[in-house]
């Protein structure tokens, strides 16, 4: 090589370096010579988010996570990041955002914010243009080479949003659309490698970290599986997290397999209301329970957006780090879709269904409180135009589940608009309380929390070998693989009539219509075949996207029930791993083994799917078919105790559960003229003299003199009983009887002619 040629080569590479260093690093030499310098910043990667919230709910619709200025009417603290500018020059600035109320042609722009770069505030105000996500021109800025601070400055506190910022020295260029998830242009700007980092192989990859996903991961890991648990948010729990604050419903630990639900009980919230308080949801506890399992790799802040499928089996999923944009490919032998929306099933074209209309909607709950002095709230001309009579008053400072909309909207494609409509309703209601006809009564009222993460109820349902219907549940149709007890009524939501009339395009208040024919104590056993895909050979599902009809979804969709589905899926996955078989094979060839695993405590574990099983200390006692007692556990009381549920009852008894001083699950009561009668039957295992007692109650409306009969060896002994017991309740003696082993006695409580109520709770047979 000549000296002159060597000099030209060196100059060429210097030019390459100068042209190629920018927000997206080095490019090839031919490309660099023709391209302008660029800087690209994903807002979710900001070093300090300030008061801005990371919103990951709508990645599939708009292509990316974004930052949201959710300040409830108070501008939030700045988000900022220091960015290295590779080349000095004049740059045109583009910001991906939009005016979030413009889709309804609403007055004003509540989501306004400014962008400050290297200490300079751009003259353009952002969040003021466009009905959908797009690029807003920010004008020109002169930048030196080196570090420059980018700062988002919120102006309103009303949900301004920013996805990313793009700068280019080609001041006439327009950036391309960026609606797809990790488009090639965005990938290039972020300098991401052509191939993602690979992790695994896993025995089970669980997508979605709500109750169903957590329970699936914990159950599989304790049965020896290596598990990846992938969650797109920074907290676990889904609707049952501090972000959404829906208290967990559905009775657990009961029915055919009362061990199911023990894992759910380890992390379930203790909320006393819905919406509950932040601390009641135990975000830290949920994460701690998962991290305690060495077999689980927890991937928070990762959104699964793609999947590879080969010969009808999923081979891997790609997950986007919602903070850095990096992609991880998770390789697995089987997968569980616990996303609620059925995203994974949708990516691989699993058979699925969605009600064409009349679906249940999304709720964004809220709460307000009273300050010590008068407060102000900004006027909201862009919100729904409401006065006090236009919405149900948020009593007890709670905007509850019925602040719900989106019934006939596209639950997937219109998800962000549904959430935003809910926000407009909440802000419009609070504006009425503060600035309109409710102002005199709410001078000290302050808006303290509004869920920006929506609580959806219904979208895709993935179809399995059984599609459970309402008639199956009501008729108590028995399936050989029936296992998960569904105890919630068939609870379907519809727009409340007056709101459907006034806001026909999208009512924002709902009503619940209950079919009460579900057994709330024992539960309806949902079959295992609802928990795996009928056409994707290694896909499980748990949660509200399981294989049921729209009507049946009304009972299985509550969180504790969804969590129990996950417990079954995890154990089935361990059988698949041990036998190298499909989820369908578990039903067809290994059902007995699955049902045996369902009898294990939640704290049973093994090191591999084929290793011996051990039980951890602290395992819960096996509950009865009616679940753990809500009152005094009869097992803790001396002698043989027979609960009122096991008595033979006739006539008009009424159920009660006041005070929790009762035995086991509640009590019954009846008065004169009810025709009520109850008979306890006891057979002695040992010969001896037995003292017979009946449980009383500390209620002054109970009878002090009610007849009781003891039937033994053809003789009848009568006595009068005072049912007004002590504050703690007690057993009052009604007689003694001598029995031989195998001998029987009957105790009959009568109501005819009594003054006051007869209390039916439990009978005690105590050997003297």
C-alpha cells in the first residue's frame, strides 16, 4: 500500500467515525457517508423518571412502552436522562406523542408538556396535536458534541405521554412510523443486535405475572420444573396489585381437591375494600414468595411480543425489556399463557374466541380523601361534562368496580382509548365535586389515587378440549378431570341503563347481573381440559383467557379462582416434563397421577420432575370440602363436634355468620311457626358416658327456653335450652347418655311454640 493510499484510507475511516457516532452508534462506511447524524432516546430508558409513570399496557397497539405524567391535576416532577451527542450540529427534534383527548374532539389539551435539551426549552408545547400516536415536530436545536441532558417537563398533571425522542441533522427528514413492536427502524436506532440473547431451555415459560401466572410458576417450580416467569410490569399480581387494587375474590381450599389454593393463600392480598389501600396488596410479599424459589427466573419489566412455532409447538418467545429495549429470547419445552388477553395464543394462532359484543369492560378505580383545609382542583373542560346527578356518588371515598366502560369496543385494539375514557369520566366527576354543583360540600376534597393501569375483564378466550358453558356449571355437570372450584356467582357486567341512554357510544358505569345458582361453598369443579390449547401442542393457559364461553367466564374470572388454575397447570407441566408428553397426554394417559398431585400440600416440593416429594415445614392442614373454617375450627374443640351443615334440617331455617364466634362456617336460626327442625346423629366409636351440648350465641333475640329431644334406644328425653350464650359462645349441656361402641343417639332441636329464636350451630359429644 502506498503512503498516499494509506493516508486516504485513514481519512476515510476518520470521516466514517465522525459521521457514524450518534444516538445509534457506528454504521457501515458507505451508509455513514450519506447519512446525517442522529440521536434517538426511548423515554422509558430515562435515568430518572421523576413523577412520570412507565405505561406498558398498550405496547401491542402503539409499538412501545411510554412515560405517562399521571399527576391527578398536579404537574409531576421532571423525567430526565443524560445523552451523549456524537456530533455537533443543528438538529431537528421529533417527539412521538399525541393529544389524548383529540380522538373525541374534546376542548383543550390536558396532556401538555415541554422538552428541555441541554438547558434549552424548545418553543413547541407537546401533547397538543394528533388523534393517534405520531411524530410532533419540535423545531431546531443547536447541540455541541458530548453529554446533553434531555428533560420532560409536565405542564398539567393530566396524563401527558411521551414515547421517544428523535433528533437528526437532516432537518428536512421525517422519521418513519413506529407503530409496530420493535420495528426495524427502532431496532437500528437502539443498536440492538440482530439476534437476541437466549435464555433457557426452561421446562415451563409462564407469560403474565398476575395471580394465574404466579401460581403456575410457583406450582411448577415446586414440582421440580425450571421456570421463567415473565411480567411486563415492575410488580406482580396483575389486577390484584397495588397498581389496580382489585381485591382477590373466589373461595379457595375446598371442593374435590381442597389442597388447591394453598399456594394462592401464600401471596393473596388482604384488602378490606375494593379499591383497597396500597399496603394491603403486598407487592413486596408477592415478589419475595417468587424469588424464594430457586427454580424460577423472574423477568420483571419484560413484555413478550413474539413467538416462534415449529410443528405445532412453541419453541421460544421474544420478550422486550420495557426499560432498555433489549430483547431476550426464552426457549422452552412448554408455555403458559397467563396474560389475560391471550397474547401468546394470539401470536401462535391458537384457536380462540371473543364475544362479538356485550363484553364486560375495563375498570379504572379511584379514591378521594379529605384534607385539613380547602383544596383546589383544575377545571377540566376536556373531561366528560358531568354534574353530581350524572354519576354514582363515590361513597366511603371510593370509586368502585362499576366505573367501567368499553363493553362494545375492541377490547384489544381500543384498549388505550377505553382507559382514557375512564380517566375522562373520573376527572369529570371530581370536577363536578370540586368546581360545579358539588363544590360547597367538597371544599377539602382531594383526589388521592386513580388507577392508570386498567382492570380488564374480558377479551380473547383460548379454546381447549373442553369449552365450559353456563349450563355445565348450573347443572353441575361432572367431568372426570374437574378440579378447580369456581365459587363466584355467574357475574356478568352490562352498562347501567341510565348511562347507556345518556352515553350510548360508551357508557362508563356498569351493573352486575348475577346467576346465583353456583355452589358458593363447595364450588363447581372446572375441568383441567379448559387449561390447555386444543391446537397448539405445548400451550397451557390459566386466568381469564381459559376455555370457557362468555357466560361461564362470569364465574371463573375472579383472581383466586384464576390462581388455582395456575396451581393445576404447574403440576400438569411437571408431569409433561417427567414423561416428555403433551398437556393433552396428561389427561388421556396420566390423569390419575395429576389428581394425585392435586392432593399434595402447596408446600410439597421435589428437586426435579421425577425426584421424590418432600413436604416443607409449615404446610397447611388439609381443609374440608367446604374450605377452611371462617369461625371456630371444630377440630380445635374437645370431643366430637358435628356442625350444623351435617345436621338433617327441615323447615324454614335462615343462615347467619355474624361475629365469627360460630363453629366452622356459620349458623342457622328459626322461630315459632317456621316449621324448622334439626336432627344431629352421633355414633360412638368407643363405649362410655357422653355429655351432649349445643352451641349457643351471644344474641339477646335467642330463645331462653326452647325444647330439645334426645332419642336413644327407643326412649325420648326432653329438656329446655337457653340459647343466649356468653360473648364467646359456649356449649350448654342438654343431657348425658351411655353408649356402647357403635351405639347411636339423635339430638333434635325444635322451634314449635318458642319465644325468640332457636340457634342451630353445632352439637358436641364429649366422652366423660
